[in-house]
C-alpha cells in the first residue's frame, strides 16, 4: 500500500512537471547537475539518536497525506532512491550532488569522527551504486581540526567524494573562524569545492527564534551573514583554489553589494571591495521560484557564478521538483547564460572526476 501511494505522489509530481516545464526535456538537455540536494541516511540518523541528539526536523509526512501537501521521501532506502531518480529523469536532471542536512558536529571528538565517517560512508555507498546519477560532498567532524583533516583525506581519497560541506555556523563559531584555517588550507590545496549550508540557528537571535522564524527567514539571513564573513576574513582572496558555494543566492547579498562597498571598509580591513570578493564565490539557484531574486543575483554576481541548486526535497510540498528546476528556463535568460546556470558552471567546478578506491566491503563495515 505504501508503494502505491508513494508512486501516486511521483505521478502527481511528474504530471505537474510536464505541464509547467519547457525547453529542458530533450535527451540532449538531460545533463543538468543539481548541487544542492539532501539525503537522510537511516543508519546515520539512528546513530545521532543514540547520541541523544534531538532537534526539529522536517521528515517525510505520512504516506496517506494528500500529494499536494507531501514532501518527497529522501532516505537512502531503495524505494526512496528509485523515486528520486524518477523525478530527476522527468526534470531533465542527470546528477544530484548529495549531502546531509544534519552535520556531525558533536562535542566528543571520537563520536564526531565516527558520525562523520558513517554519514560519508552511507552516502558514498549510494554513489557507488549509481555513479552516473549521484556525486557527493563530505561532512566533517567539526570543530575538531585533526579529525576533520583526517576525514578529508579519507572522504576524498577512499570514498572519492567531490568536495566538502560545512554549515554556516559550527556551534558558537562562524565557519570563517580562524580555528578552521587548516581545513581551508587543505581544501585549497586539493582545489576542492566547499558547499556551505545553513544550520538553522536563527543567528542565535531571539528576534528570529522567538517568533519561530528560524526556518522561513533564518536560512537566507545565515547565507547573507556568512558571505559577508568571508569578505571580512579574506578567505576567498587568500585561498584562490577553493571553490566556495553559498546556497539560496546568498540570501540578500545581491542587493547589498553597493552598500557593503561603501560601508564595510569603515569597520573591517578588506583585501578588496566586497563586490569583487563576491565574484570569487558561487551561489546556488534555490530561491523558491523568485524571478526578482534570480535576476538580481545574475546582475550582481554574473551568470558564470550561479549553479543549479534545488534544496531537494524541501520545496516539494510547495511545487514539483520539475517546477523548481524549470522556472529558470522561463526567466528570459540568453541561451548562453542558461547553459552556464543549468550545467556549465557545475561541470567546471566538478571537472575533477573522482571515483572511490575502496572495496565495496568498505561501505558495509560497522562505524
């Protein structure tokens, strides 16, 4: 019964996609790369539960919920993976770059290292099974530097992961805290992609969290603040081989660059104007279908700095996956700009093809 209901939901998503999406359905166009997609490895979540970690999270609704109110299931079960691939096919998306939503940021070093290895192994196992459809970003056991550096080595060299992901804030530290300099240095040495993601802490502000705005308003605020932190830290300027992706078009950054050029030098010692530093980073396209936000970002950053990102599956209760992808084709962008956003920029960032060097048994080992 569950399978019938779930596949009914897929049919709803695909039918809606077919009526909304245009220009991306030919075989030639089925090469899109979505850099901002999430997976919920079941063993990893079970491990976190054993550590006593409980935090608000949006899990898939009951299988009998109406299709229009459902979020696509996103675990690593075979059924959920098949559903994901079906939706990818209908949206013309070739690959998902997978990352978890919950970082392995545990106080105990050993537990954090175990959690990071577990989530990376579980996600890498999906990539091994479907290497043409999935790639992945490695999670790091921050704030523990030695353990994080060891995990970079293992995740890149053994699991063949394509980059790393760090949350905008690690506990009470910014992702740009000087403590993390060795991590940036190593990722830069490798010419790696670093994908940022909000931790949904509402910037630790009662003005965001008390009205329960940490999910609706908090993430774009985090994105904006961390982008400015990168400007102040000069990390993008000092680590030129590091490819930083900030999600959700970096919140409100596009409309703030002129203001930051004028006023940020008054309070910080910068390597260059913020508008220049902004173009040393990349930004994913997840903006809940806002043409105003996307056009502002392209004007501010350039089409060569925008990559396709859906935040899969978090928009699926509100629109189909095909609609999330397809709105970009309706913005009136030039063919060359659309090509860059939908695949060209991501292909350039991920041009270093990685493949796991481990035997399959590595992915079945106990953490």
